[in-house]
C-alpha cells in the first residue's frame, strides 16, 4: 500500500473514532444536562410547565441529535480534506528525500531539497542539504587530490623515463643516470610518505608519545640542524633562547613541526634576509614563533595555505621542492597534541608562523617565558 493511503487511512481512522466517541459521550452526558435545564425551565413556568416537561426534554434531545447528525458529515468532510493535505505534504517531502537520496547515491552531489517551514520535515531537508554539501566538498577534495598526486608524480616519472632512455641510448654515463634515478625515486618516496602522514593526521590515527619536553632544548636542536642551511642560503638565522620551560608533547612531532616551519622560512627568504625564532608563554600554552623576511602572503593565501597541496606560487614551489602538504601536516599534528599553527603576514613584509603546545610546569620554581 502506498504511503499516502497508509497515512490517509490512519488519519481517517482517528477522525472516525473521534466522531464516534463524541456521539457516545454526547448521548451519555447530554441526558442529565438536558433534564437539569428542563427542570429549571419547569420551575420558572410554574404548574403549567410540568405537563410540558416530557415534550421539552424530547424536543431538546431531538434537536441536539439532529444537529449532531448534520454537523458530523460536514466535520468529517473537513477533517478528511485536512488529512489528505497533511498526508500529501508528508508524502511529497518523503518523495523529494527519496529522489534526492537516489541522486546523491548516483554521484549527483549538487542535488538539494526545498527548505520550507519550521517543522521536523524542514529540519530533515536542511540536514540532507548539509550532508549533500559535505559530500560534494569531499568529492571535490578527492578529485583534486587525485589530480594533484598525478601531477606531482608526472615530473619524477618523466625524469625517470628520460634517464632510462639516455642510459639505453648510451648518451648518459651510468653514474649520472644512477644519481638522477635515485633523486627522483626519493622524491616519489617523500610524496608517498607525506600523503600517508596526512591521511593519518586527518583520521586522528597518529601515534603520540607525550612527555615533558624542554623548550630551550627543542630550539637548540633546531638551530644546530638548520644553521648550515641558513649559511648556504646567506640568511641570518637568529634564535632567542628563553628561560627554562617545558611543554607536554611528543618531542619527535614537535621537532617535525618546527622543522617544517623553519624549512619553509629559509626556503622563501631571499639571500641577505633573516629568520627569527623565539618562544613565549601564553597561558595555558607555550607559543613558538618563526618570523621570516620573505615575500609575505596575501589575505587569500593566509586563508588557504594550510590546505593540502595549496601553493602560493606553484612553479616556484615545485622548483624549490616539497610535496605541498607540510603545513597541513604541521597544523594537524599541533592540533592532535592540543595546540595549533597560525600565520600572520603582510604582502612584501614577511610572514610569522606560530605554533602552540600545552605548557607543562615541571616544577613550582619554573620561570615563565
């Protein structure tokens, strides 16, 4: 049986039962009500009224019954019309939801339901539209991911083919071809590794080993690691070490975040520029800042720079290396550990990336940053 008729018959059953109950209750309570009022009328009329008591009672009962018999069909007609309208609205909403679900299931994520009213059916349509929008965003992200990965792999694959053809034709020495093949395979391995890490970060499946980590030791290790790179790029690297303080974090992941921010800063800071690194306490977190004197970022870039594979300057970024997911990983790791990564920048004025980690006072005498 169709949903419309099931709803309509359920409404009709309720209406019929209501009318029958009304008639029965009227018969039960109307008799005493009529007798009481007829008795009052007889008292007012005096002795002559007693002879009319039976006729008055019967007349009032007949009038009431007749009125009910006339009003009942009209009330039933109006009630059935209302039931038909209500059933039709529910069935129409269900049909729209069914058609929309079928469209989404077939991959048409742009399908939307009309949102009219303030009831549960409208809430259902609104939630369906939100779901469809989320699925559309996921599908767009998936398509973009596949396209980007294919593009990222195309460059090393083309290079590998070139080395293979050069080696086969005898125009490249074996040593040169071997170094080129090794370099390109390492680039592909890095891409696969970064993609794997991104997926685990977004799924919240990153293994963490949280402990108290000395901020000063974290900065010193980063300075020792990146000082040679800064010298080779003719960039001044300035670390302002803070008084002893600790954060509660995974030391390897925290070092990975700082390395990512420092690597980007040195990559995009021109020769003769400078990169400053310092930490400060902002209860209940410790905030580590990496400030560069590079080209800076536009407002649009700042809003999208943490997206997967987003590049401010695609051609320049690919020449400089990297898979384009470093900042996505850095922010994801920081948030998993209870912190965050943010950016403040002005176009032509450099950028300042900051990441926070939960402060961990290892002793009551610790000095705040």
